C-alpha cells in the first residue's frame, strides 16, 4: 500500500479508491479539491505488489486506511465503492476520526449482497478479456473517449480475481446502528442502475449516519457521466469558508 499527495495546506483529504481502480480513476474524486489530497494505492493496484493471502477483508483494509490517515494527518476522507466500505468500517470503530466524510457508490453496508449480484461480481474474475472490455465500456456515454481506459481496467480486474472472490459476499459492518455515533457530516453519492452499487445501499448508508446526506444520480456511472456535478458537490462539501 502506498499513497501520493497533491496540493498543500488544509484540509488534508484522504482518497480511498475502489477495487481495480486504475490510477486515473483513483484520482477522480480528488480533482479540484482545495488543500492536500492524498490518494491511496491499494495492494495489487498500479505499481503496488499483490496482496498477501487473506488480505482482502474489510477489517484488514480498514486498518491500512486508518494507518495511512494517521501518517498523513488526514482530517477528511473520500471513499469509492470498496474504499467507501473501508472508511465506513474505520468510523464504525473510530467515530471521531474524521471531520467530514464522503462515501461514493457504497456497495454494501451490514448484510451480504443478493446472491445474483454476488454472481455478477464473481463473473469479473473471468480471464475472458473481451467480456471484461464489454462490461467496463457498458456504463460509458456514447462518444466518450475511451483511450486506453478499457484495457487498463480489464487488466486490473484480471489481476484481482482473489480479491473479488473474497469480497463478493462480505460487508463492512455487522450492524449499521454503530454508525449512530459518527457525529460528523457524511455525504453519500449513489447511482441508479448500477447493480454492483445499488441505490438502496446508498440510501441505507446515508440514513445510518446522524448527519448523512444523500445525492443520487440517475446514471449507472455518475463519476464518469456526471463528473463535473460530482466534483462540484465534493468541492462544496469540503470547502472551508
């Protein structure tokens, strides 16, 4: 695990990307934010070595995220998908660790994904790269300049077959009621039409926090199709007046 800092000053925002995020994807939530943005690279991603056996568990990932947050003195955090789950686990155990928290596309909360969704997730472990190309490109709007994105994403997914298998049926916390102790603003951004990141999970996640606010986009891939709006939301949420 490693991280890279961009910018300077306060706030210091830790960014925890989703599983199989390419380096470019990992930086998307940090775009345009004031202060210092620290983007994590999880094991098995980018140039990082593969994770040791048994690593892919929300508790283990959360410990690494917390260690990174402490080392860089992060006051705020953004998590995407797996990163959102890891941060949810962090604040479940350390409710006052961050001043503000943004959770983008949460995939699970305190119960397993439905069996059919688990099966869909496990299909991403296939070595059929053509199938992966089709899956990755599907949410992108017509005319979107793919470049090398699809190839990079497919390569990342094939590298993380063990992680996908281990995480498919797991969830961040045992009981969402523990999140009632998190007395800080929490922004949850969800998608409509993404079976791997259901809108109902985003709604439940926002509701579990006393100061949770939900922003739901009518798109299966809002970080791409509504990138400017998501950036504006995050900028406003983390702005220090």
